[in-house]
């Protein structure tokens, strides 16, 4: 292929991508959902990434939920950064600070045995096995000593309460 042919192909691809972006921003919800599904099932990895990006930043919670599922079920692990819950009682905050001082302030949730049809999976968090589900725009997990409900926020971030050995934290996980 010559340089001129490559440039022309790049321009054609660019026009196609711009058209898909416009469809994903359409006021017609059915069109957005249909385009999302077609893009996710495409052989073109760029289309799948565009669908996820548009879905995660959408104001439509159904589209956000589909994008969250598409993201989570393609991950091997979720890395949750922990911080002290400033709304917890002072004693609970003190315990959380002590725990964070002694350990790495990150919880790694390995995602195993995924079942996208039921929005569920098995998880392993530091040797503790349990389960997790995608519930709308929430990722909910529970093992013997760890649990959390992380909600999809702006900027492709999951955030919410996480409990480790009955000590409450705020967990934040970047999806992108």
C-alpha cells in the first residue's frame, strides 16, 4: 500500500469513527443501545473501545451499566486503592489509619470464573474467595473478611465503601 492509499484509508476510518461517536451521543436511546451492542460485538477493537468509552461517560445509566459489564468482564483483577472514611466515627477512622499504616493501601480483587449472563463471578481477595456481581452501575463483592459496593462515578472510576476485617474504608478503582 502506498503512502497516499494509507492516508486515504486513515481519513475514511476517521470519518467512520466520527459517525459512530455521533451515534453514541444521539438523543435516541434505542439507537445508542443498538450501536453500543453492535460495536461491542465487532471484530474491530477500536470500535469496542469507543463503545466502552462512550458508555462509561454517558448520562444513560443503562448504557453505563452495559459499559461497566463490558469493562469488568474483560479484566483479570480490580485494583482498589483504600483511604480512610472521613464520615466514619473517630474510633473507626483511627483503626483504619492504623491498618493503612501497616499495609499497602490497596486491595486486589482477582476476577475468576466469570459468568456474564448472570452478571456474576467468583473473586479472590488476598487468598479469601468469594463472589461478586455487577448490579446496574455497581460492582458488589464479598469474601469471608472483605466486602464492598463500588459505584460507577465520572471519569471511569468505581468508588464506595469497602470493609476489611470489619474496618471501613473508601475504595477507589480506576477502570481506564
